C-alpha cells in the first residue's frame, strides 16, 4: 500500500492509499489507528511507515482546520 494524500469525504477526513492492484482505499483516522496497532505486532511490516505518515498527515490536517465555531 502506498499513501497518496488526505481528503475530505462526507465531512470526514480520510487518507487515500493505493494497493498493489491499483485500487484506491479510503481510511479514516480510527481505521488508521486500528491498522497501525495491528501492524506493530508484525515486526517486519512494510506498510507501517506509510500508515504512520498518513496518521501524521490526518492529525495535522484536523488540527489546522478546526470548525469555524471553535475559534477560542
């Protein structure tokens, strides 16, 4: 899986991945956290850096784009 970018779909922030079959997979932050926990148990996981990068990007996006009514 290759991390592509962060997008907003149906008012939820999702990370888009491309798998080996060239299919696009959309995962929200909760799915990313669950997948990250599962992949940490596999010691030679090749997708763990991609998942960590996606988690960082999604959390950075959500911190930077807070709703307009939460300005204080």
